[in-house]
C-alpha cells in the first residue's frame, strides 16, 4: 500500500457545521422544529444531487440548496421570507466545527497535500472558506462544478487523483457522510468516517477504514502512514 500523499476532506458536514444556520435562526423559537428543518434540508439537498446525477442532469449546487431549504421550510409550515433569507445568508457565512483550526495547524507540519472535494460550487466554497478562516490553509479546492456531476460518481473522486497524479490508495479521504465514504472507498481511497452522532455504519460495500467522532485524530493517521 502506498503512503498517504494527500488528505482530502468533504466540506459540508465534515469541516462546516451545516445545521448551524437553521439553529441560529429558528432555534430560539422552537429547537425541535429547527432540528427537523435542518435534517429535512440536508436530506433533500442530497437526494436532489443523487437524482440529478442518476438522470444525467446537473443543477448548480446553490440552486439545489435553496430549493431543498424551501421544501424543508414548507414541510414545517414556515412561510417567513425573512427567516429563509437569513438562513441562506448564514449558510454562505457558515461556521466550521471547533476542532478544524487545530486540525489545519497539525496538517501544516505534514508533507502530504491537503484539499477539499465538495459538491458545493466555487462561489459557495470560497464564501465558506473566508467565513471560517480556512482560506490559504488548504492547498486545493475541488468542486464538482468543474465536471457537472455529483458524488458519489467516481469521476468526482478522480478529479483528485488526476490532478495530483496519485494512485487512489495514496489519498486519505475524510467525510462525515457514510454514503460518501462508501463511494470514495469503492474508488480506492483510504477512508475515515467522521461519525459525529454515533450512528451505525451504513450497510454498503466499502465500509470506512477508520471511524472517528471528530477530526482530532486525522493527524495521527497521517503521521503513522
């Protein structure tokens, strides 16, 4: 097996706290409702990407994000335009998880490249990186906007190996999404699933090589490779 030469992160849900925008706007009103909206939003956001990819179509991820939020808000009988706009504004100015800064500091001392591989479009990712202070601390950002197909299509993961001229097993891929980990594993990446909510492992081929509750152990994996 090759040594790890690149550490690649999913963005939303892995580095960026995707539920924070909803909870900041709706949490004080009804915390259960906020949790439901956040979960519905994420579920529909992912479902739309899968359906589009399976049917050979592509839509800008920001449009998908807005449309899936509209579904989630309607499902909870929320029709406040100001709340909707505030949630979307906060999503663009998203928060990172607390351990991300320490993780990036640890990566500074490792010779492997670091990158983000995301369904997000370039403008969304640039806004998130600026908001979280990550700009300049990650070597590269790969967006599916370049190839107009969403994860877990193998062409997405191949963007990394093609650009870096690496074998798949020289890449450590880190995601909080079990389906994304399965897709990356089937491509040949070494995988880490960030299981923040203590969920069971998905019953899919190519289960994660490593499971962690947060990002704090990533540097140890890199140093041991």
